[in-house]
């Protein structure tokens, strides 16, 4: 068990990523960025902390990529189930940390918690198909949501989710659905011999 936790980075990398995520969103909370809109009519403003929501999604993909398939094929215990529990648990833990910080401070943390779920769900959903390149999808989603613009001032397109305000219900539901779909994809589509 300890070997598996060390190999996946659960004792060093994941706690470091969680600490970096929490400190990063806490320190950059009031820094607002405005990017030009190349397609939409209006530029969208977003907090810098939304970019730091990419840190847990990159950490879960790195954790999944730190496998030793030749050794793990002969494992007696179900490492595939443990991998799913580890990465989904870490993504949920990062969301809980941001939510607790939101209870103590400004509501911008709710946005960070929601975007963390969205980005982790995107990364987990495509990891069985593209491997280590799965980190590119959350980055692409963040970039396109910035440069796509909005329908009007402070009114992003509903499917973008990232730039929505903290109290928008459809954005929270969408992020939760994407996360659950990502975990389901991880469970269903990862070949057993590679787990």
C-alpha cells in the first residue's frame, strides 16, 4: 500500500499541489484580468485564481501517469479501483478546501471550487483516450472561455461555465455533471491491463 501511494505521488506531489492550489487562490483572489474577445462582442473579466484551478487537474493526470504497468498487471489488489478513488478523492478534497475558504472569505472561492470540479472532470474524462495530453483540455477550456467573450457585459455564454458568477446554478450543476462524467469515463474506458 505504501509503495502504491509513493508511486502515485500521494505522499508528496498531491499534498504539494493541494497546498499550492489553496495558497494560490487565496493570494490571487482579488486580481482581475480582462482579455480581449476575439469572437464574442464583449470582453470577459475573470479572477486570476480561476487559472490556478488548473493545478489540481494537472496533478490528477500526473498521478495517473505515474504507473508501472508491467509491475501492476501482476498485482493482487485492485489498483484500478484505488486509482479512481485517489484521483476523484483528491479532486473533491481540493473542492472542499476552496469551499471552506469561501465560507471564511469572499464568494470568489465558490467559483474556484466549481471550476476545480469542471477542470478535474475534463481531465479525468479524456485521460483514458489521450493519456498525459489530458491536461491540455482544461487549459484549452480556460483559454477559449477567456477569448470567446460574452453575449453582453458580464454575461458569458452559458456553456462556458468558467467565467460565470459564483451564484449561477446552471454553472455549478454543469461542473458537477462534467466531474461525474469524467469519473465514469475513468472507470469505464481505462483498459484493465493498463491499470
